[in-house]
């Protein structure tokens, strides 16, 4: 027999006991719980309960289900809450397919942006099943659970709308696919840290202008990275190795970097950095942040002076992708359960190889190639794309006696 459904929605001032009273009444009737959602916004509760039952719609007041209808109305009146009742069928509920998570980030997030995103979802023939706020500062992140859409088509449509509305939008499959990502592989320069290490070194060598021009062209993908690196490193010849200590003190983490690494490590994620920069700097980041894996270039030093050469194989664009694969193998994690984050053309191969590729304040060529782009300056915003609310991050920090900051 086809099961019918009754959706009960209570809206009004939040107070203890609303949920328990409703379910206590439902317990006395021949219904089963099919779905429940509850949200409280500024002290106002919306509680939705979908129950299933056999037979025709509960239109009367004399039958058993008619009595349920009357009992629910009595609860709403007693609590001073608004009540909405609507009937349907389980067959209708089961037609939903293609569950996706759509994350929208804005600073600030304007109503027009949400209207545009919702409109694109509707135009794709999809349905928004649930909306939840994951963060309200320093950026606002709203997550929508969407069903009935093709992920690739929806991602393409929403990327156009995101650019028009100047917000960030990510589309990901829901369920175990999303929850299973356990390895984060991140670029260092202009991603984990602000600025480029080679430019900090160049400032001490007196060749900053020349190095900046080559770096910018390489990150846009206009120059071969390995050749450009050798060209820039040659300009550092003769620097004392004491420069490494000075540069380490000048390195500034991107806002939210500590929070991102700390939170993911709590959740047993593995964390890796891959850098076209230098081990003389990245090794200190590994020790400071508790990073699991790292790969970077090494500057040659002879008799306390930089020679202007790099030792060993250069970590370039394909080298970063190979490092991601190597780290995933060492951690026993499938490639499709990895997340790669970067900003320059040198990161394109690892972003393409990962299960989720994120362009962070990236060059246009990287934004176009990545699964999603983050343009706000806070690295911990990536937590929201992984479905981790800011409130839970702050609660975990408080339990550990820490204060959540933007560092």
C-alpha cells in the first residue's frame, strides 16, 4: 500500500519542551517518523516533522488521523505557535536524487546573491531541501542541501552567478564522498603564508624588482616554472645563510591558517604542504604547525653562502602533483579523498588530480580550472566548504583553552 505523509510545521518563540510535546502526542498514533528538521534563529523556532501513515489523507476529525490533526492544532494553540499541515506521499519524497551541498560565502553576503543562486538552482530543475548557516564572521557562509541536479551542470551555472554576484560558491556531492576527504595538500607562498619567500630573500639581496617580475609571470603560467626558479635563484648568489633566520622571522601566516590546520588535525585529517619555495623556510612551518608531510626545493649553501643553485629535483607543477600522490599513498588515502589548495599556475596539476581542488585568492587561470574558488582572505573559510561550522570550531578551541582568532 502506498504510504501517505503529513508534514507538521510549528513556528514561534523557542522554549524548552516544544519538540518533546509534539513527539509525545505523535507517539499515540499509528504513524512513523520519516524526517525531522529544526532551526532556531534569534529565539524563533521552526520545527518540521514529516510522518508517514497508511491509508487516505486525514481530512476528517472523527477518525484516528483526524484526531491527530486536532491534537497537533491544540499543541500549537497552547504554545502560541503558528501551525502548518500539508499532506503528500512517500513516492513523491523518494523521487529526489543527486544530493549535493552548495556552499555560498560572502563578505558581506547580499540578498541579491542568494536570490541569484536560488534562481539558478530552480532553473536547473533542482530543489533546495535545507538551508543552514555555517559561519557569520569574518565571512558569512550559507550551506544549501540540494536534490535533483546534475553536479557538473549546476557547478557551471553557479560559477557564472558567483562571478556576477561577487561571492564564492562550491558544489559538492553529499554523503560519505564529502565526509571521507582526509588529506589536505596546500601550496605555501601566497596560500599558507602571505607573499613569496623568494621575494623576501631577494629584498636582502637587493634584486627584488627583477625577481618580482619573473615570479608574477611564472604564477600566471607565462613562464616555465623550473627555468624561472633557476633564473631567480641565481640572483641570490653570495647571500649569507644567516638570511634564512631573518626571513623566517619575516614570514606571516595567512589569516585563519593556524585555525585551519589545528581544526583539521583534531578531526584526524592529514596535512601536507608542497612548495616551489625552499626547505630552509618550510621546515620551520612543518615544526610550528605540526604538518605531516612536506615537499619543497632546497637552496645550495657552500661555506656559509648561497651558491645561486638548487639542489636535487625541482618541485614544479608536475612535481607538486607527484607529491600529492606520494603523500596520499603514505597516508593510505585514495586520491579522490584529497583536497588540494593553491593560487598559482604551478598548482594546476595537483588541483586537477585531487578529489576537490580549491583556488585560494588565485590567478584567473587557476580559478577557471579549480572545482571552487575562495576569494575572501581567510584560510579557515575552507573549513566551511568541508561542512565544518565556525561555532563547532570555536567550541573545540574553548574546550582546549584556546581563543579562536584569524591567525
